[in-house]
C-alpha cells in the first residue's frame, strides 16, 4: 500500500484528518506535515525527509485554500524537492473552479454530505490503487445531492430494521423510527440513505424537525447547496423575503421549498430529525417525496396512520462488532467484559461509542470505569457525564461545549460565532470524545449530549455562554456598521437562522437593553441586505423591550424606531412608519444629548412621510397634512442653517422637499424661490454636474410648469439629461427615465416631434441597457407607451404594450401592479381609436389568463387584477345564462378527444365493468400525453378521480385529481381549473387531509366567483362551511355563511343546492345557540 502526503491549509485540518483516517483504514500510510515536524525542524526539511518514500501527494483544494495562499507555497516546496507533477492528486472540498496548476488533472470531489464523501473516498482509493482519475469517475457524473450530517460511530447490525424501511418507504410515503435517546435512530436513518442513495436522485435532505415543518423547511431553504437551487426557487425566495408584508416569513419560504421538492422530476428522501407531529405527512404528500422521521418516545395519537417502528438496543454481538470497528484492542477492554458493558449501557450505540473513545484515548481505564458504575446508578448517561467532566468548568473547551449546547440542540452553528481566537485543539478534543461533530466550520451536537451538558451546567454558566456569544456578535456588527461594509455584513449573515436562534435563546438570559442593542444592529444588517421580513419582528421586539424599561437609552430607542420606520416604509405601511417617526421626534425634544444631524434627519424623514400622506388623502385633508410636513421640514432646515452650516450635504434635498410641499399648497412663487435656492446650494455643495442635482432640476421644472414657464422647464429637464449622460453614460437606465420625463414634458407642451424623438431614444437605451428579466424594462416600456399615446403614435404604443405583455408572460413572477397599469393604458388607446377594440379584447384576455395561470406572486394583487379584468370583459360582451352550467368535462378539439368521448360513453353504461372504464380513461390520458393535449388530459384525470372516489380509493383519487389539476393549470382553462380544485378537495377530505381540503375548496370557490358560476360556487361553499365548522374555524366561515344567506333565493340554484345550503345554515344556527348556551352557563354562579 502507498504512503500518501495530505497537503492542506490549517482551516481544513478536520476534513484532512478525516481523510487520513479513511486512508489508514484502507491500508495506506497517510501523513500530515504538522505530525511529521520534529522539534527545531523547518517545514522544508520535514517535507524533504518525508517525501523520499512518498508515492502520492493529495492536495486538498477549498475556498479556504484559495484565500490563504498556503497551498501554493507548500506545493512550491514539494516541487523544489523534485516531486513530479504527475504524482500530485487534486481533491476538492468545495465546488470551486479548477486551479491553473491542475488544468490537466480531473479533481476528485469530497464535498460535504455523507454520501458524497463516501463516494469521493472510494474514488480516491481506486486512483491510489492504480486507476487513472478519469477511469475512477463514478458512472453518473453527479451523485444524489445531500446535506446529511457526518456520522461519529460505525454502523453495525440492524439488518431487520433496514429491511422494514425498504419495505415501507417509497415515493410519497412516510415512516417513523422511535426509541430512547442514543439508541441509534439517526444512524439507522443515515445508513438507509447511504445504501439507497441511487433510489433518490432528486436529493437526500436532512432537516431538524423539533420546531415544526415551517421552521425546518425555512432552515433548509438557506442550507440547500447552490447548485441544487433552481432559478425559479431562488427568484421566489428573493421575492418573498423582499416583498412579504406579514410578520411571519417562514411559512412563505417553507411553502416555496416544499413546492420545489414536490416538483422535482426525480424521487427525494427527506430525513426529519425529531419529528413530533403529523403535519409532516401533510406537508410532504407529493408522489416524489419520501419522508423518514425519528423521534424519542412512543409516537402520540396524532401520528396515527404513519408507519412507525421502535428501534431497540444493539444485540451483544453487534456491541462487540462496534467496539472492534472503533479500534478498541481486546487487552484494553479485558476478557469477558463485553457482556457487562452491553448490559450497563443498555445496548445504546452512542454510549458504546463514547466508552470506546474513553478507553482508546487512555482517558479512563476499565478498572476506573468499573469503579464509577455505582455512582451512575446503572444509568448509561453516566458515560456522557464522564466525557463532559473531563474538562474543568471555566476551561475554554468546557465553555465551547456549553455554548454549542445553548444554541444548537439539533442544528449546527458556525464556529466563528462561539470564539474569536479559539485554537483548533479544544474543538478537536471535543470531537475525539464524540461530544460534537465538526463539518468544516459548522459544529453539530447530538440531542443526548445536549441534554447532559444542560444538566451538568449551572444556570450562571448558561448566562455566561450566552453573554459571550452575544458580545462576539455585537462586536462584529458594530465593526460592519462603522465601516459601512454592508456587503460584508450580508456575507456574515448568510445563514441568518443561526443569529436568529442566538437572539431567541438569549432574550431571557441577558439584560434587556443589551439584547435590544444587538437585535437592532442585526436588523440594520438585514435592512441593508433588503431582508425586511426578518428585520421587522426583531425591531418590534426590541422596541417593546425598550419601551418597558424606565431607564432605557433614549438614543437607542429612537434609533430602533427609525429602523423600524424604514422597514415599514419599505413594505408600504407608511402610516405606521409616520407614527413611529413622530414618536422619535417627540423623544428628541426630551433628549438633550441627541446629535443635531440625527435630529434633523428624523425631522426630514418625517416631513417626507407627511408629504406622501397628504398626497394619498382626500383634497379636504391635504392642506392640514402638508402644513404639518412644512413645519417638520422648516425645523430640520433651522438645524441645518444654525448648527450644521450651509455646507451640509443634506441641505439641497431638504430645500427641494420644502419646495415641493409649497408647490402642493399652491404657493407657486415661494416654491420657485426655494427650489432655485436648492439648485444654487447644490451647485456649491455638490458641484455643477453632480447626480444629486437631477432630482432638484426635475422639481424645479415642475415648479416652472406651474407658473406656465414651459420653455424654462424644458431647459431644466434637458440639463438633467445632460448630467445623467455625462455621469452615467448613454446606456444607463436613469438616463432612459430622464429622457422619458423630457418626452412627457414635450408632449404636454405640444412639441410632439421632440417628444417622439426623446421617447424613441429612451426606448433604444432601455433595449441596450437592460435584460428581459429586469423590472425597470417593463416600467420604462409602459412610460414610453404612455408618451407615444399622448402624441398620437397609437400603433407604436400598442406594439410596446404587446412587448411589455410578452415580457410578463415569460417572467417567472409577473408584476401584477404593472399589469394593471398596462390594462389601463390599453383602454386609453381604445378611447382614442375605436378600431383598437378587438386588439384590446385580445390583450385583456391574455392578461386574464396570465393572472390565473401564474403560480407565484402576491395573492392579493393577483386577485384584484383578475377581478378587475374579468369585470371589464363581462361588461363588454354578453354573458351566457348561468342557468345552464358550463360543460367543463366535455371534450374539446385535441389528440385525446376521441378516446375521451368513448370513455364518457362507457361511464354512463351500467353494463361496463369498473376496470374497463378505468382502462379506457387511462388510454385517453396516454393519448393526451403523447399528443400534448393538456386540457383533455386533465378532463380524463378528473373523470378517473371521480371513478376511483366512488370505489372508495380516495388516495388514488387524490393523486389523479392532483395530476389533472397540474394539466388544467398548464392548459389555462379557467373552469377546468376550478373543477380540478373542487375534485382535489373532495378526495383530500375523504382521505383526512383536512388542511389541503380547506385550501382547495377556498380556491375553487374563489375561481367560481370570478367565473360567475353561482351554482357551483354555492355547492362548493356548502362543503367548505361544513369543513370549517368541523375544524372549529367559525370566524373563517362567517363570510361564506353571509354569502349563502344572500343567495339562498337565487333562481340559478337547483333544488338540491338550495337544500344543501339550508342544511348548512341550520347547522350554523345550532352551533351558535350551543356556544351561547355554554357561555351563559359559565357566567351563572
């Protein structure tokens, strides 16, 4: 066997030693430079001595190695001793590009994850055995992606458990392993994943389940390997984080990840550590997702219906094999002690491994261990106590262990958060004893170890650990804030859930003001990274804490209010932001130590929000709101002039805001004077061609227009365009925007030729300077179309609207607000030219189909757009009588029309067997698939679901309805989609998937309402209300009950539908009377 030198940087020492252990176990002789160095010997001499009989040098390549430069230095020393390049073997620990020195050598990949690591080691061993790197490449170029944690002990025995898992698990199925802590549940789940990785090419994903599905999938969203995250998921996550208006962000992110897993074309295995509720099966019920969970103790009644198996203790023979595989020599253990060890440890694999490490490393002898049994009271957890108590309280190693146990009972945490200058030795000592697992810069801790550490540590130790970590976090965030290095801060919080967990754990253990300061600093980083959804709850909590403290730092409280106002303003809640700023300004009056610049900044921001508040209000209230804005900006300007001086850089923008407020109040002459002052001050402070002057020039042009000085206004706009061209270049989007504004001004002043030329120039800049996915392109096109319509270029404007709509149809997430603007512009074109009506109808139909078909985006804006366009179309054409229901399931022209027609004929026949009907429907489905006929394919699936439901096969019916719904959404037939949601809800209800049934019924009702199909809406509402009452959601049922009462006499309804609604209404009345009676009895003494 070969002698192998492993070249690595210091920060990659853990994977280097793990690799050395694997090579040593295979019979090779690996060595590391740090182990070979003698006292007083240089690295060059040690390499010269060790390389004499070394056959291969394995070079570990990683991001750490790229940043360090040590690897290149070590390689130069190796080559200086005459070592041939052909004997250098590159091994990648991260997905990095191939270095220049190894351009001709295909690297071996040892990426994180149990399966990827095992495959990489096997390939490396084949290369060391004589194969070329290219020949040793596995049959598939990409193994199953995974994030499985590393294992600390070898796997032995449990073949019967693995056979049970093979039998029970499959696509769309769920199984649960339960048993006592440390018995080996996680090891069994990881072994199953490793052996059957080929069955799950879609990925092997591990998630912590102790906080429920939402938190677990949100955690997985930020821990998926970058190469596995599709562009669609990445775009959706960004849109959720930036645009979600609610405080709870986890559910939206979790739904996006689940959708990504469910839409995977290949099977996926999800391993859930500590799964505690049945919700997991409901969240992961897709046909491609297999769920394997573990939990301590017997599953509760809520888990009924999920296949479960108790993982028992290891057999005595398995215990002996485990000790042998961990390298425990017989002379260390002593003769006949295996049985005693097995009995005392109760066959729990984790504790057997801990004892083996203790004895192997001479930390404890067998005789010493025997002496301790009495004190353990025969409890196996005492073995962990021995391991933990090896480190004195207050030592660096013990403090690290306590800090990990505080913050990471189930999930890894970045080592850098736990110690600023901690050497590797404490980490290695903890890893050698199996108390933690290191995977790169992430430290993991097992649940059993976590419990024992918490038992052995005093409460003051917890507080001390939390305080130390929080101080480390605070130091980092202060540095980032002082430097303004927000990109660096964003990189530091790439895994935001670590810091969120730290803050959640620390809140009750540290002083409230200290916690609020760290939370504010963290929220500031989140703000700069545009993570408003995560910053908002942190700032709310910090503000509530500071408001309850009588001696709170006023400046800190005002800063928290400012940051929270910024968040609320970003998510369009300007009313709340304005009220927060008013409170901050009021507190500034009481705080004598506030800095003048900060005070002026808060007054200026408050004035800006008050100005916008007035613009959105009714005309009768505008003057009052703008008057308040004028008072605020005047106070800010007084501070600028009297305390900060005329050279303050914020003075031009504040003068500009005052000018706009005066213009809104109708004081045109004063507004012009103030804006001219803003321009002159800006030229002195910023320079004559600074970009900051552009907004001032625009405002001054508006003021000139208000006093009918059109020539001067156009000159000012032209100057703004010149500054933009000079500073930003001809192809910048800001230049296109200014040219569009200039074109709009020319059109308003009747200069149509100049307006058209400027609009065409802006369009050319947009085409060159933006990509089709850039939202600025859509907005720019709509503005240009508006200008062209004003100057009579209706054909060109229509073409631009067509182009804008095509961009939205190709986008992953349509912008529904901009689509509404597009519809309004199309209607304006029709008003100018009656011949545009047909074109407009086509465009409106396309917008409606896009709104209904789009899978993502804000549900509220989407629904409003759909209702808006539907109302327009219904008012423009005769609506068919709703007395005759739309035949949604009747075949339409397509490849599967013939087979579907024959299937419908057979379904109505009593002489045909159920199996024959099913066979004909499946034939129609196959014809639709081959002929790309999604609408008829969806109809066939729906008929099959109905047939299976009548037979009682509700799981099959649910699967068929789900597949049909996907085809209906693809076909874009509104009625068919609504019918699909109803059928899916029926099947889910009978299969006890109540949450899925509720959501599907609600979507079906909404779509029937949009279609104007009151008969189907009534029938579906009756089922929905019955389900909501059963679930106890009376508030959600109230709106539907009102609709049923209002439409009970609707002539469209059939007698059966009216009877169903009457039954539901009587049930509602009985429930209401019952709840009132109970309340009265409770009040009676």
